[in-house]
């Protein structure tokens, strides 16, 4: 098969066979199909889309492009959660020990910050000594011992995804639903999960800006995962505002500790408990979301979830005593206060602008090789619905230096909206799609 013929077929709206998709994917990994032809194919897929069958074939072929984690011999169930990315989204750090404390094993393969969205690995690595570079032997050992483990994608796991994602990032084809579906699912199936819960964000701070777009992605993930024999739940959640009261790498570790001690903010705990509960249902240890939520709340109230978190930090090389000594103290020396410009009620804090500002501050990165800073970010004192007087402190903002604060400040101040009346409170859980 010639790559150019496959590109032309998709460009003209044709449905590709499994063999044609394999020719592109396997050819790119082996070096037989050049990058410029794969770029053209990605753009054709972006504009023409893929059928459900094509998406399932692409996912399976990407999965088979490398090795998978072998968790056989360890008692399950194995359930993981994946978020499509947001601002202040530290749910994975809180959820994994909660779910593990309830008897479900969590093999979690996470990513790094890119653009305005945060990265779980960067947050974990802000804990002194913590390593996320786990080989299969240690990944298995830690899951069996602690109930969960946190790792990054290795070169051997789904190499097609690593190469295609890098190319999508520079060819403006990231937002394609079938390409996102194949990228996410191939990695999640490769890590050994039997069931998956997807947190599909919608709103200004998400890749999917509208609920309709988020629903299309959630439906694609659920249908494709079901076709691969997995139990799947898609939860659409709102990402209009940053999630929780802290945004930043170590700042989000701090807030995760608060949550696991039963002191987390309501918006963050609403999302965390809902996703955790669905993981228990998907894993078969609870019959419904109500009873599963009660199990998760008990795991926090009893201290079992927090003890598992500390145990995992030690297991993966982290210094718990140093982490706790840095709690509330690990702040850059360069800070500025965001204050209310007038009296009224906070109508919103734009998550997208906060996320973009975070890149300037050092929270995130523009490209994968950029460094991130552990001690920068935002601490919000007030959020949506709060009454403020002119000059009231809304947030303290920490940057890597004075210049970063200057560069970020128009975005920071532009993110805050104050009005004469409060906005009606709404749930962050927008819609749920299941295949159990």
C-alpha cells in the first residue's frame, strides 16, 4: 500500500480498512512512512473524522505498537481514571489512595503539564525524592503492596502514541475526537486496567469548550472502550473555574493532603468523590454510586486513604517528613496579590486565563522540554459566589521571578469577574455516560 493513496482516500472522505490504518501507524513507527505524509494523514483525519470502527482499529493498532504492563498474578480488580486536562485538577493524587483503600487496585499512568493544563507527574515530582519512572517490575510490586502506583509512559509503552502525539501537537490536530480517543485508550489499556473512568472536562479551561463537544468525546471513549472489552464510565465535568483553591505543583500536593485529611474544598471533593465512586462500581466492589460514595467518604474519615498516600510517597522514594515540613511554606519569594476591583460578588474566575498565566509563572510549559517550578502558582481565598468589598484579597500569586509576574498579570487580572449579584450555584457533574 502506498501512503499517498491512503491519505487521498481519507482526504476524500473514505473509510479506511484496518490494513490501511496499520500501514500508516506501523510504517511511521518503523520509519518507512515519513513524517510529512503522516502529518497529511492526521490533517485528513482531523477534517474528515473516523467511523467508530476506524477509531477502534486505530486504538488497537496503537496499543499493539509496543509492550503492555502484565499484571497477571495480582488480585484485582484493576480500575484507572483519566482526565482530559484542566486547571487545578489534582484529583488523581487524591482519588488513587481513596479507591485503593476501598479494595480496588489503581494502575495509574499519567502525563505532564503542557499548555494551560497541569500534569500529575509534575505535581508528584515536586515532593522531594518522589520518582515516577517505574519499570514494569516495580510497577507490579507497588500495586500489589500499596494498591496503587503512579508512573509515566515509557518508550516501550504505546510508542505510536508518543510519536503521533508529538506530531499532532505541532500540526494543529490535537482536538480530533478519534485521535484523542485512540491516544487515551491505547495507553490506559496498555497499563493493565480492566475498567476505566474518564473525566471529560468542558468549559473555558478544557480542551473541549462546549458540553456538546465533551459529550462527543465521552461517547467515543465509552463506545470504543466497550468494544475492547472494558467496563467504561464517562463523566463530563465543568472546567469553567480552576478546581479547588490551589493551582501549582507543590501547592496542589498541599491541597491533596487537605482533601485526604477531610479538609478539602467542596468543589474538588464533589468531583473526586463522584469519580472515585464510579471506579468502585466499575470494579464491582459497590453496586451503585450512592453506596460507593459512602465507602469513599469512610476511607477519608477513617484516615485509611491518607495513610495509603503517605505509604505511596515512601514507596516511590519520596521524603514524607520533608514534604510535611514544606507544607504551607514552599512558596516562591516573588508574589503579588489579586484584589477585588469593586464591591459585589465574584461571578467567575476564568480557568483558561489562569492556566495560561500559570505557564508564565512556571507552573506549566509551552513545550515538553520546558522546566516547571514546584513553588509557584495561585492560592485562592475567594471564588465564585463569594461577596467581596473593593480591595478584598482574592488570590495570592507566586511566580518564579518578578518578570514572570509582570508577564502573567494581564491574564490574572482579566480572569476575575465581579458583578452586583451572585451567580446561581451549579453542580460540576454535568452528565454521565456508562457501559458497565
